[in-house]
C-alpha cells in the first residue's frame, strides 16, 4: 500500500473491542443501492445481528464518504453494482476504514474472475452477486459477522431440504412432492424425495409409486448403508427423480438405530444433488435427527389461528447445526373459506411469510387423484413452488463466461498487496 497500511480484515471482533475499551463501533453498517437487496440483508442477518443494524442507501462511493467522518463498524456490507471501476473503489474504501473490518461485498457481476479479485486479491471476506436471497446472505454473511466460517457445501449437490407441516392437513407432502419434481424434472438435477413417515406417508402415492422396505432396513441397520444400497432402495419416478419411502404395517415397530439418519443422508448426498424430505413434526429420533441435519427447514402453514399458533412455537426452536437462517415459512392455501387474510397472518407472526400459495383445491386435488403433479399446470400453485425453489436451492457462486470487464481491475486493483488482509 502507498501508506504502508496493513489491513487485517476478518470476522467481527466484539471481544477485541471490549479489551481495548472501544464502544464507538457499530456491529454492522450496510450501504445498499436497491430495496430488494436491503430486504434480503435484513432478513438474512436478523439472527446474526439481533439488535438490528443500520442500512444506508447508496453504494461504495457513499461508504467512502461516510467512513471519512465516522468510526469504522466491526462489519460492513458494501454494494459495488453500477460502479465503473469497483476494484479501484474498494481500494479507496480501504484507505478510510480500520484494518480489522469484516468487509462483505455485493454487486451485479457473477463472474468468477471478479469474485477472485475481490476476495483473494483485495482480501474482502466475501462477495455475493445479486439477486440476493435471505438464505445466501445468512449462510455467507451471517456466519462471518458472528465470527464463524460459512458452512462448507459440496457445490455439486447434496443439499437437504426438510419440509414440515406445522399441523395436519396443511399440504406439506404436496409441496415436497412438487418441489422435488421441479428439481428433478424441470431443473434436471439428481433428486431424491424422502418420505420419513413409514406408516402413513403419501409422497410415493402422489407420484403413483409403490413404497418399498429399503428405508426401514436402512434406519434399523445403519452398518449396511452405502451409496449403492441407498440408490437401490429408492423407486425411480423419472430418470432424475427417485423416491425413498416405506409403508410398514401399523402394528409393527421400527427399531431406529441412533445415528442412522446421519449415515443415510451421507450416503444419499454422494448420489443426489437435492434431497427433499417430507418430515412430519413428531418428536421421534429419526425426525429430530433429520431436522437437525437438513441444510434448510421449511414450515408449511395455512391461514388459520391453530396453524399460526403452531408456527410460533416451532419458530422458537433452535435451528439445526447446518442451518444458517430461520426456517422458510410457506403460507399454503391462502384464500380458503373462513381463512385469515395474509396481513393478519403476518401480523400474528410478526414477520412476513416467505412464500404464499393460493388455495386451488380442484387443480391440486385432480393432480393427486391422477398420480400427477400440480406444478405441471401454470398458475398460482406453480408460481409458489418456483418461488420456494428460489428460496431453498442455495448454490455458491458459479463460473461465468464473462470475465472482469475491461478497465475494472486498474493498476491499484491488481496490486500485489491485499488491501483487506484477512487474519489466517
């Protein structure tokens, strides 16, 4: 650096601030150019910064002007979208912030080259391209702000989504089945639909398949689990959509072996890109273990007082060890007779629902009767499933055919020094 400054950017460090008597540093300030990104940041960082944080409208230039006049927060989110020379602008920002700031950058470039310039050469802690989702923000930014490294995921797949109905009859199985169909058929990802209800599960029925004994065997004898057994136990619905379900006699008991679900998911993740699990809320070891291991939990509710009450209780539970954010809340069957309007549901929950799906009893009912999926028909139900898929199908930054635009990485941006130099 021209002035010899060494930047030791890293996770927010409140302990260090207490040791040095610093009380003037805010936990987080975000400089964001658009409302959609602001909403995603507020939702995704609600757990990481429960006391709230300041959001200012503007990009990296606004951040530079502000940091010349105020104390550097422990963490910053800076928007570089629309900036002609974003790398040079970030270099200018580094000259007016304290070295240990946790620098988080968002922008409109999805180029892997740009990502590397920002994080490796400039040393920012993380970069996310727009559009943002609350899940991406929580998983990548939230953990860094909390002082932890983001959860490492296999970018080739293995993501588990657990879908739970807050009470009976809310349509969780229908949503799980249609979401799995979208991943497996529409998106052409290797997908498994896992129905954990060994007695009364309907996932296989909705796809006109017959359940088999493989799931029970895996849960009772985990020492036999491997990728080949897990694949053979599943029934193919299409080339890239398989279903793993059981239909055990109601008079029999399943002798669940502790840790079996962990071993099963490990084997399944080696074979499938997405695992969509229909998990009824029952305090059984298998359901508890799966809910804890899932990468994303989805709560399905209906616009009724009983459903809202159950949702509030479930939202109070701690998130699983692989989950960076609260569960995604899906309001299903909006508009049912005598049901609550959307605004009353959100007021009662003290939050906005993530996805709202209208009540379409004829479309959904006819599809179930015919062993088809309702997502094949255009309309509100399909739109809701697509919105849910966007929420839960987290993927890390992918390679882009576009490199860094000419002139973006100027002489200063390509310096051999890392201006936001993170602690090892």
